[in-house]
């Protein structure tokens, strides 16, 4: 597995990471033993960046990751997040909290659940409109000085917030959704990241599973699957979006790749400062993703593939209306 550098502060990771959210939450049932085996296999294959958050499974995901990295801490770059608050008795409730007091408490909680002394990469999960980003990042900077955190990141932040945060403390990585069917960061966010020397960590580089080609109807999703709340996966939008994938599937077959591998290779090829974190809870999908990370696409191929799925052809928003209001612009 090749390595890449995120930011200018010295953070090195594998060229792709592993998104761990689905091992605890959001995408239907998961088998804990298989999830832990998937993390172990990732480390065996040289995947070092393991991505979690305090809010995934109400802390379960961090505790699961603690079990998975026991005895192998030095092989992993642990990324976790703070800033989204949920209620255990109301799974539909999501709020944002970027207050300094909350961030300090959240960090201590994550360290305890993860069973580690230092978080490698600590993200502000969302920008809190009620709290100046300077104050939120200022509190995170204190955590770096205290030795609790090594590097700082932001998630779903817009250009202005990125600039303000970076002026308070160097930001090493910005995490946001990016794939062939979600290219919003290309217009304004990526240019700012490259101007400031901040790495980019795309989550959902396979369109929350849609770009794997196996989701064509709601029946493919578990009853409480988070994707059922997303407009792109609802009603006619889902079938129309599935129908868009034919040309990509043909191109993948011509290159002896799966559809998912072609789409992931496209994201990996976006730059040496890009480290996607495809999520999976199964070893077989992880191994397919690792294989895709080693597949090289030329600039001309990437442009041609991009034309096969124009983002304006995608039906439906990437979040429900309420969740979209929590995305900084």
C-alpha cells in the first residue's frame, strides 16, 4: 500500500483508509467479529487510516475499534470526530455542538473509549453556526498542546470556515463527501485546500454503496438503514440513479474491474493529497477496495469516466433537508 501525506504538518497515511461507521450504525446490522476481522485485515494490507467518530453507534464504534487495534496501536492512524450530538432515545435527533467545553469533554470520552493516549487526527465533525469556528478550533488546539491530539481536521466545512480555522491552528485534513456522483468540493473547497496545503479525505467515495451497482430498489436496504432518509435513495430517484450506472459498468468490465473498483480508483486518482475512506464491515469488500487503490487511471481516463456520470444528472440531494442545513458552506 502506497502512502500519502495529509497537510504540511507531517501526517502520513495509507493511500486509502477504512471508514468504520457501518460497523456500528447507519447501514443495517453488522457482525462484530467480522468487523474486527476487517480492521485486522486492513492493517495486514497496509491500510493505516481508521476513521470513526464519537457519535457512531453512540460510542460503540470507538469501543469496537479499541478491541480491533489492541496490540497493534502503532500500525494505525486513528481519526475520530466531535461536534455532532445524538439522543440515545431518539435516533432521528442530530444536533451540532462546537462549544469549547463540549469539545474538551468529547475528546476525553473518545480517548477513554478508544483506549489510547493520543488521537492521531481529530476532526470537528460539523461547524456549529452558534459558535465562531475560531473558538472551536482554539479549543482543539489546546488539545494538541496537551498531547491528547496530534493533528486537526474539519468535516463538511466551507471555504470561509476552512480559512478561519487554519489561521488559528494548522488544519491537516478536510473530510467531505466526494465521489463520481458528488463533486461539490471541486468548485471551491479543493482549490482552497490546495492553496493552504490541507489534505482531502473523501468519505462515501462509492456513493454510500450506490456506485457498487447492487442497490436498485429500497428492498436492498435494511429497514432502519440511514440511506432510506436520503432523497437519492428514495422512490423514483433510486431507480433513476441506478439506471445511470450502465456506461460506467461497461467501462469497468472493459478494464477487468468491478464498478466499485473503477469508481474508487477515480477518487484515488484525484491527487496525491487525497485519501478516500471507503467504508465497509466485510473483508471481501475491503480487499476489493485495496486492489482498486493500486489501479492507475490517466488524466484522460479520469476525464472520460467523469463524463459518464455528470453530477447534474443525479436525482435527489445527498442528505435530507434538515441534515443539509448542518453542512457549512
